């Protein structure tokens, strides 16, 4: 599996998915996509959506930066161990998010977001294990 799921493959997959996710979050923030289709259908008002989407955008940007550092797109001096811990944590978070998506109130999250978060969990695990 290591030959198929190389660090570069995993990293580029994460960058592709998170870049698309970033666009998705901005579309929600600007009201182009109704926020009722996100967060498991649990957001009650626009103010909650703004807070949740803003945090999501910041975290997504942080993930993109961490991946870019890991595979050398950004030449920042960050300890390898710190990035490994970060990717293990992300793998756990995406794994838990996958479970949450399975039980979401809307079909979009169940059938579209579930496979994406599962793929992200696997890819983050691969980057965490990279020596």
C-alpha cells in the first residue's frame, strides 16, 4: 500500500480536497449555498453559520499550509515530529467527522462528505507516518 499511497499522492489529494472544501465554505459564507445543507443540518441561524464557517476556513488554510510544508512546497522550518502529531490528530478528527457525516440529517453530508472525510483521514494518517 505504501507504493500506491505515497506521501506525495496523499498530500496532493489532501490539497485537492481541501482547496475544493475552501471554495465550498466561502460559497456557504456568502450565502450562495444554503447553510442548512451543512453541519449536519444543526445550525439554527446566520450568526452561528458565520462563526462555524470562519473557523472552518481558518482550519482548512492551516491544513493546506501544513501539507505544503510536509511535502516541501513551503520551505518553513517546522519540526517533523510536530507535523506528524498534527497529521495524526487530523486523521482522528476526520475519522470522527466521517462518523458524524454518516448520521447527518441531510443526504449531501451522508453521501458526499462521508467518503471525502474518510479519504482525508487515510491521507492524513499516511502523512503522519512519513519518516
